[in-house]
C-alpha cells in the first residue's frame, strides 16, 4: 500500500481494536473471522475484503482456520475425518455460523 507506515502488530487483537477505535492507528490486518467479529461487536469499525489476487501475498499456513483440541485428545482423529468431508464452501459457512454465534464484547 503506497505511503503506508507499517508497524509491529500489537500484542492482542483487542488492543488493536481499541487503538483503531481511538484513532491511534488507521487500520490493522486480520483474518476474516477476526474482522467479522470485530465489526459485529464494534459498529464504528468496518473491514475490507480484497478481490482475488488483489490483496496481500502470504503463506497459506498463515491464513488457515484451525480447530483446537487438547494435546493427545482422541477427538483429533474424529475432527480431522469430519473436516475432510467438507468442501471449502461448507467450511466457510460453518465458520460464518460460528462467528455469528460468538458473544459480543466491548
């Protein structure tokens, strides 16, 4: 982005949201679930979705959505099997539903 003054990310997304809301920063980069959640709980914020090939270039591993389970959990295999049956559209819909169900916080 021309004339951008890139800074090291703050320690947490809530810290960046406060900085953005207070005018200390003009924006930050987030994954889609974080952006949707922030905009839903802070009506003064909005997010931009870039057209395919028009956004940032990054390692796909940095943008992958994950499911967390305890280390050694027998659920890991079941979760992986279930995820393997979903196409990208179904995964995105599940993620959108999960984000929509999150409690809003200030």
